C-alpha cells in the first residue's frame, strides 16, 4: 500500500484531488498540499541531491527553512525557476516539478562518486591545490569545479510575468501570525490604529496549525483560530498571508514580498506574480517563532531522517504520516509529542532515544501507555539505507563512555536537537543578542529600532506563554502609540511547553574523523569540517563559516548556524558568545529578482523623456539616441541613406539654404529678481552687468575647482530677468548647483530661479535663408541686422503663437531659436516646416548639429571637455570676466596645476592623408617610441565635413595652442596617422555668414 | 530608506524625497582670491568624515526644494536633529542627551 | 606550516585530515615593532607580506579591530581589471594584475584568480566615445582592452540582451580578456599565512584607538584596546575607517566613507562566463565558482559607517541587471550585504607618506580596492620600507588635492551632456 | 508607453472599479517666489497666500498652494493669467519677487474613485493619509516630481512636467487595472 494519507487529519481538502508531475511522473495530492507533503503522502522521501557529495536527500523540515528538498518548478514556457523549496511550493493541477543536481537520474547520480572520495574534499580543499601548472586553473580546474557546483539550472527565457510594488504605512506591523502574533494583533487593534499582520505561510496560525490537540479558552485550537481571525478582521486588522518580511531596514522600514499567483492553477488577468511591499511602521512586533535544530550524527541526512516537528506538521497540517515505523532521537521534550501524535495516527514508533538521563515522568507515562520503547542516556551513531533510511544505530552512554551499539529498524528517524529563536529580522536592525546558557541559544537584547519581540522568538515555549507574551507586547506597542491596548487572558489546555538540552555532535564510538555527521545539509558541511577549520587557525565564526561554507546554503544557516557555533566553540574551548554569531543578512528567504525590480522593467525601467516634436520625428523616420533621460532625433535618413550620407545631406542643405532642429531638450532656467544680474555675475565666468535687455551672451559655468561644468546662451529679457539655457544633460545639475549657492552662500540676494525647460518647446532655424523664411511668421520683431542683430532676444509672436525669439547660432549660419509654450511645440514645428518648403528646408538631428558646430569650433561640454578642462584649456578664456572680484571657479583656476605649462588645450586637427580620425584616439608627438607611449592628448570630436572639404577633428593636445602648424601622430592598430594642429575654427573665422 | 524631518515642511518624510548634499558648515571664503592653496583645498576637499555625529546638508528636492542642515549619527544612521540652513551648529552634547 | 599540494591533500586525507596545522598563529602583541600595519585586509596583510619578503623587515605586526579579511576584502564583488584611462592608474592596476597572475603559486594558496574577462557595456553614443578613448589609451600603454560589437558582446556573454529597443541598448563593449575575478577570502588568508610564515604577527580583535605622537610631533606608536604598542613606522590601511584613525594623528584626508552594497543569487549551474559591468545603469555581475550570481551596485548617497544601506538602491541594481539580462528575472536573491568604502574627490587612491614622519597611508580606494590588492600592498610596502614612494604610486599623493593635479578617472568618463 | 501627448483636451485615460484617471483641461499655472511681507502681493492677487507648506487658498477661480517657504503655485483659468501677471507687475517695485508663467510646463492628472488613495501608493513613498483633504504637497511619484492636490478623501489632482507624464500615466494605468483585479 502506498497511501500515507491519514483520513480525517490535516487541513487539506480530501474532496479536491490535485495532480502534478515530479520528474515527469504523475503524482496525486490534495488541495492544500505542498509538493513535499504530497510526495510524502505517496511515500516519496527522496527529493534531491546535496551540493558537494551529491548525497540523496529528502525533506528535513516542513517550511521555508528547508535545505534539502529543492526542486525546479515550471508553468509552461518562460515560467520556470530553480531551487524552489518543495516544502513551501503549493501544488496546483499541471505543476511540473523536477529534482536537481543529479545525472542521469535522482536515484542513480554519477556525481555521487564525490561521496566516496569525501576525505579529499575536506573543508577548504580547493585553496590547497589546483595551483600547478599555472595555466590550468582557468582552463581545466575551474571549469571542472564550476560544472560540479551550482544547484538547479538558470532560467533561459524572458519572464512573461509582471511584478508590482507598493508603499504601506501603518501604526503596528506584526511579523508572524502564530499565537504570539495573533495575540499581539488582538491587543493592539484598538482606537483606529492601523495594524498589519503578516505571515509567510498560505494560512495564518503558525504552531496552532500543527497542534490541533490544544484547547484555547475552552475551544479547539482550530476553532479558536478561525474565530480569532474573524475578530481581527472585524477590528480592522489587515491580515496578509503568503507574505514574507524579507528585510528590516532603517527606521522601521520593512520590505515584504507577497506571492500572488504561484499557488494558482490559472493566472488571473492584471495580477502580478509577486508584490514588494515597502512598509513603514511606527511600531513593529516580531513574532517569527523558533526553528527546530537537527541532531548531528553520522548519517543524519538520509532520506527519511527529518525533524520531529516537521513530521508533526506533516501529520497534523497535511494529514500525512511520514513513516509507519519511525524512530525518535531527541534531546528535547517536543519530539516526544511528535512520537505520540504519530503513534495515535497509527504509526508503530520503534523507540524514543533521548540523550538525556532524566525526562518528565508524565512523558514516560504517555510513552508507556502507547507501548513505546524508551531509551534514555543514549546516543545515535549511524543510520543505514541508500535512498531511504532503513535502520538507526544507537548506543547507551554511561558517564561519558559510549557503550555497545545496537540497531533499531525503522523507515524514518525523527530528530530534535531543541529550538532556536528566529532572530533574522531582529539582527537586520543591528540589534544586540545575549547568549542564554540554559537554552544554549542567543536571545534578543537591544535594538535601535521601534521594535519588540514576542513569543518563541524570545525563547518562550508553549502556546499559552506565546499568547500571554504576544498580548503583553501588543499592549506595549499600543501604549507606545498613546493608546490603551485590549486586555486579554487565555487559558490553554493540552499545551506542550517543553524543555531540553542542546548538543554538539552526538558522542560516538566510531572514528569521528570519518563520520559524516552533517551540520549544513545542502553544502555538505560536517562536524569534522568545522573542527578542521578550527585546527587550521580559523578562530572567528566568520572564518569558520567562510572556510567551510557552513550556513551559506540557501537556508542561510537556519538549520546550521547554532549547531555550527556549538561545535566550533567546543573545538576552540570557548563559550559561544566569544566565538560570535554570523550576522543574518536580508532577505529572510531567497526572493525573486522580479520582486525587487517591480514595475521597473522594459519601457518602464527608467523614464524616457520626449519632446512634443519627437512624434513628428518618428513619423519622418528619424533615428534616435538617448541623451540623459531624453531621447533625441540623431538624424533623418532618406531611404537607402546611412548615417554619414544623411548627415552630409542635412549639413549641405543647412549651409546652402536652411535647416530646422528640435532644441527643446536644452535646459532653461528663468533667473528673476533685483539681484539677478549680481547672481549671474557670481555664478558664471562672464560679466553680465553691461549686457543690455534684449541681448544675449554665451555663458560659461565652472565649478569652484575651476573646471568647466556647463555652458549655454543666456538672454537678458529685462533688467531683472534672465533666460538661461543649459546643456540637455546638465539642466537638473545646473539648477541644483545654482540653488545651492543661492540658498546657502548668498541667501541675502533677492533672486529666484524657476526651471522653464519644459515651459518652452524650442525650434532652431539655421541657414542663409533662415531670416527670409521666418520673417513672414514673426510679428513684433523685424528680422534685420539693425533691428534684431545677432545675439538678440525678444518676446513676440511667431505663427500666431506667443514666443521668445533668440537670434543665436550654434552652426555659424544665420540662426534663430524660437521658443513657444510646450503644448504648441509641434504646431510651431509644422508651421516652420511648411514655410520652409520653398527653401527646401531639412530637419536635422543631433549628429548634424555636432558637425555644424564643430566646423565653427564650438565646444560640446562633456565631449570636448571632461571634468578636468579649464576655460583656458578649452580656448574660451575670453568668456572670463577678468575684472570681476570673484565668481564660481575663479580661485580654483588659479591653483598651481591649473596654471602650469603644458596643459592639454583644445585645438583643431587636419589629417595629412585626409582620413577621418576616430573619436577617443590618442595623440603622440613621437610615433617611433615603444609601448608604453607618451600620450599628449586625444581626439574629442571628429567628423566628415563637406563645408571644409575634408574630415575635421577637435582634440585636446599638450600645449596645443602654442603648437599651431605642428604635426602630431595618432597611432592606430593598423597604422599611424599624421595630423596638423590648426585653429579649432575651420569655417568662416570672421563670422561673415552670420550677417543677414 | 531613511526618514528625514524637513525643518521647513515640519514633516518627517522618506529619503526618496531628499538628496544628500555633503558636510554642513563648510564656509566658502568671503574673498576666495586671498586664500592660500591649502585653504582652498580645505574648502573644496577636506571633510570630517566622522564615525558618529555628522553635521551634514540635505535638500528636500521633491518637496519644498530647500537645502537644510542635519546632525546624523553615521553609525546608526539616525538623525539627531535637522535645522534650517544658516542656523548655528546645535550643541552636540544636548543632542546626544536627548537622543537617549 | 604544511606546504599545500594535491599530495599533501591526499596524505592528510589518508590520515583523517587530523594533521593539518594552523595557517597562522594567534600571538599576543609585543611591546614594540619596527612596523605596525593598521588593518588586516588584503592590502594590509599584503603590505606586511611584502615588507617581510622583499625588504627583509619581519618585526611587523598587522592589527585589526575584528577578524582578518573581515572588511571590504571579504565583502566585495572580486572584480579584477586594469583598463583604466590615465597612465598613472593603468600602471598601478596593471602592476596589480601582473602580481595576481602569479599569486597562487607565490603564496602556495589558491586565490582562484580567474581570467574570465571583464566586459564593460556602452549604452550611449557618449559611452562609445569614452570607451574608445580608454581602449586607445590602453593600447598605447600596453594594457589589453578591445572593442566588441553588440553581436560580439552577445557571443562573449550569451545571457546578454542586445535588443535595440531596450531603454539602454547595448551599442558595444570594451573587453579586457586578461581581467577577471579572484576568491576574496583566499587573498587575505594567503597573505596572512605567507606573512605569518615570515615572522609577521597578525593580531586580531585589537582595535587601534589612537596613533600617538611625541611632544615634538614625531611618531611614538599606537594605542590599542590591548594597550600601547611602540612602533618606528605605522602604515594605515583601514579602508572606510582610515579617516577616523588618521584624525587621531591630526592628519586630515580628503575622504568620505559611503555604504556599498552587493548581493548574490541562489547558486545555479554555470550560465555566466565572464564579468559584465554597466556604468550607465550602475550594476556589475559575474558568477562565482559556487554558482551564485554575484552582483554589485553603486554607493548610497550619504556617508555612513552602518554597513546597512537602503532597499531602493538594491531595487534599482536588480532592476538594472534584469533589464540587461532578462532571463534572470525569476532567479532569487539569496543574500545582500554592505561594506564601507572610502572615496576621494577624484575617485583615485592615496598611497603616500604623510606630514607625520614614519606615518604612511594607503586609502581612498572607493569601490575599486580589491582589484588593486597586490599592487597596492606591494607599493605600500616599498613606500614604508624606503620612506619614499615607488615610481608606480608616486603620483597617488595627498598633495595633488592642493595643486589640482588630480587623477580623475570619474571626471574623464564624464557624463553625457 | 512613453507615447507623446498629442492631445491636451480633458479626457478619461482609464477607468476601473478601483479608480479613474483623467487629464484635466489646460489652465494657467504661475510659479510665484517671494520673500518677506506678503500683503502687497495678497492685495494684487486678491487672496491671502497661505504661509504653511501644503496649505491652499482660493479666490474665485484663482487657487494658490504653498510649496516652500518662499514658493507658491497659482492655478487659474487661462484667460486670467495676463491680469494676474500685470496686477503683480504693479507691486513689483514695493515687493520684489519672481512670477514665472509655467502654464506650458505641466499637465494635470485627475485621480478619483474608491481606491484612488491606494493607487497613489504605487509610486508615493510618503503617507498619503498625511495630506489632509483641501491640502496638497509637492512630492515624488515613482521618482518623478509631482504636485499632489487632495480635493477629497478619494479625489486627487497630480501635476507633472509634460515629458514625465507618459511614464506617470503608464504606472497609474497599470495600478488601476491591478487594484481592480484584487479580490478584497
């Protein structure tokens, strides 16, 4: 018979069978099962293979702390994830589960040869070998090690699911919906306090789900639970299940991940797979309970060997008997209750083996009543069985001496080494822990956060203790919020408060240096590995952990940390606190990347800013480039054109007649107030006092270190009002920098700043015909050199739209920049486009803009300069107000190295063979030298130039401005290019083309 | 994610509304041209970087837009106080007292 | 001390691994040392090792407030590369890589230096210009670094998405094949074992509370939680805590300490063959030999010693990784941790004498300290032994912040305007 | 997403059982910054500028919200902009300040419906309950600076710059559907 399901037991739904596949084989379970409970119900314990030795493994736990039963889970293409804990994954019809880390099969895995050679694979063995020959590490040894390591295989397709995130503010957050958490919620849910109760399990209840025998306030535990949950809801408590608190961050910010669909047979529309909750709670109650410790003895990892508490959970919560002939090995009372429950459910308990000499008489009586053999003062020294435990080897222990062994036949071994309070989130708060000698475990001490701990997570065993403590803590946090919490008292019958002792590895009569007594199951760390680490000089628990990898498996030490500490401390002959506990780090349980990324995927990964003219550009086939947050049209290819030919056409047309350019992304700042001009004088290198309203000037902004930060044309609209433009990428940075000086350094100035970047859509019109084209559209300004000379600005009307018109040029041609309110941007663009048709107007993008400006030697900050270039280096020292007493950057520029000879200066380069240089190419004076060569500069900009008739380049060259006419060399991989240093102005040096 | 009290809004708000702006009370010399290279280096670069109470500046960028000062314990990341730009340094000993 | 080899492994296996001896002892501090190194990370232990090995100075103690290798050495993403722009940086980091290549053999400790290649992704036209500038400079400096097209990037790193529609499309990448990763703990342990073997005292749980100077200002020694220790020379290599220590000697440094976070995924079978860095989205990723994806992020915005760091930054980092490698979206984060990095204004290190005679400092490595470990340790030891900088670290002075002669790798990779 | 805003007409963008998001009709928006005593400005504007950050004041169709110690945003019908500007211009001499027309800079989403406040928690890190009905705040929504006006328990307006609007709109639309799909 294969059925291990006990009718009438558990919270699963016998009326709703659910089938899924495990390694291709069909398995039947019930609604409410996890993969593990369903497999166990079918008598299957073997669920995985271990990391290093590939030993066969079954589930040792029943919750998220499971280290062994890790499986791949799949829901059709793209929906696959490795390393899923079978003890947590709920089953649904069609779920495909596969075992991992085995080849060819789970039952016959060749990796298991490692197990035979285990003596070679002692802790840290890889630090001691694989060193010769040198070249073998990358080519031979490492690939071999890598292939052997790892657990499941990575997903290989894009994830079709969506993920979400929300902020949640509450007064009280309670983590853990066991008795302590429930009682805390009940006590704190008063007077409109926003109380949130979360639990990682599919349903609330915690221990109560595994202890139906208990009677609370005269009702059965389960009746009490459902009544209590209803009452909490009625009191406005928000109860969230399948929600794991993964991390405790600054000032009571808790990250929680809610699993919404992994348990559902069908995926509902518009529902994310997981949601990250960023909770900010005024008060937090941590009621995460405790985790049971395994006992450490040879063969404690065979399938069928599991924690007694887990067996109890499988029986009472899932109605599954994990074995018919269990043997119990324990150092704690709790395993006795597990034995009784299993016996009452029809199992023939082979024996209860307890390491202790004295056990409560009541327990002995109950065992006797059930006819269970009891072995006190005994140790377990081995198990047998290949894929499933067959027998347990036990020995009596008398005054420290291990006596003659004998064998107990069994099909499962249920162990308990006592319990460890779950202090993960608490230690995320940087809370301090105190070692408790009686409980041989750490207990919470102080935390800097507004946070209390309740129930088993501070070492209180039993339901009544948890309820009482939870209620106290609930009232305490309510009081901290100025409210009187509800008074409650609970009476619990058939409670199971237990005591026990904590062991290091169990005493044995076998050679301990050969014992496979596992501490960290998944990583195959044994007691002897820990002792070896200590022998090799690892004195801190952090060293022991890193050297042996104990506690670094996917359970993050939930099973292994305390056992590991006890053994390391024993080996060092120190007390545990002196050896220390490795800090727990978020997340509490492994959490999918998708949950962290949330909505920020694909197009929503980061904002993409577009102008009002962007759509027109897209309709007209533009190729785009990202610039800062913006996407800008780079060029407008006609069919069959590549970038170079398109750009050449755009350049030629603009210089021959007229071109139009979307300059809307340029940063714009309105500087207003009686002290506006003084502010400008202090911020920018240029003098502003004499700039008349209606006129513009090129403005240069430096940092106080004297290096160039930004530039742009600045118009003075009136005495007290400047229209400042910045680079596209610099807009936010410049405004922040200006605000910093305005608010912090010069708070006395009567001046204010407003970002108008997006107030204005800006269309630049450049070319000999620019004025002719615009004149008919412009009302209020006469577009002549006398009425509106180069570097003028005015408020007027263009194509019927209110506009700010600038006559400026970044191309060397007659140029205008028309600003209209953003929503009118496209209307203006199309008006200019229409008016431009007779002139054969071309739209051009950033690439052509770059060529046209380079032909004139205009710099682009961030391309021709980096953070190490001064105005003098860039050849724009003329933009510095020499007579000004101070401006941002003046002092910085005077530092020794910034005035030293031989700085790199911006110049033009013309290649002698008329080839085009590569931007970023390095420059040398002496091409004959050997590597490493002395580099004297680099090419910052380089373009094909139809107007100049040959390729042109801008470059930063050591002492360049004194080297006009000299030849420099640009060594490329295939050849060295010679180039002549020239002025950076390649076209129309006296600006004749700017005249209308 | 820190919680920061904006002295202008008089509200305690999440860090995402703020940007950090470096050490506070670094005074830009009134007449930079008269400072020595070392004095200018100190103004530009030398910082206290204490392990403990740190006088620093924040800007409530996605809020009132103001730069303001704060004292934060760089070990616990807890704010001991925040105060308006231009206000004098609060006395540390009182702050630490009050924090207890 | 047992010599490590396949043979010794086998021999000890046969004797139940009972005969391994400790890799370094746990001595009590002596009253006086010729040199005290503050900070038992890779840099500090390495400096002690090279002092003993190359300069014959063995009366050396390395002091640490905690356990050795417990700082940034044990908390970083172990990326090793040398394709830096400026001659000074390229020389320093390439010197480090030269030493990395022979380190396992030299230390008789497998530090698992793995030349799996580091690929830096270009996402914007500006990135391309900046990376090309690096590649050309590296070539003329004899540093390996070459340009890959998007297709070549994909071929080199199959999980990479090169979709042109991505928010940050891959326009190409700069590949240094000689670069890679190493096992961080092994570096500290290997140097510790090597130094201890040559007589260096490694004293853990011994915090330096102050550097003491004589009334005339000259160096006296260090005050520690285990008493005063006299020293002729003191070298401070305390990463994030450097300014705290140096301040006790009245030496102010242009340093700020920031939290830096990193994380690993659950282990999976080999899927990621190299190291990929994307500065545009601030994320770095490789796969450890254990199978975990190792992911690094940028620093938090505020200075801190809390080693905590916030959730938003981690969310951004993971989002960035899944944007570039969409197949990892269902992978799970296993563990996240924080370190403290000390950052200089030009993002380059200081390996330098100080105004105090006999006091030396090695700091300011920011997020790049691990890759430099052997090179920094080697030149720092030289600087201490000879009381003058090695030619390679000569430019990495404290004075450059006064004169303005910065080594500004960050600024040179200027942001797109 | 990130589709450009072709239309500036008021329109419902999405409506579900949880909430409705629509775009408000364009209006005049003026950014006002001033220091010291406000009466002259109050007189010119015909309302008392609130001095507590987050408070609002209204006079007819003109509405003002205090965003910072020296900063207000004024909303009014488009037609009224000119008269406000000139009224303030007259008192400029006695009360220097900065008044900048940013009507073209921003757009406004109207967010209402039973779970409107919850919808905002998709992107707002601050506690929405901390904004009283009739008040407002400048804050961040998914990293984008916005001005949030709370007009009722379940009714909000959100101003943001044009180029960020598609990003904000996209998340609001996802949220409307997500909330509606929840079974509470």
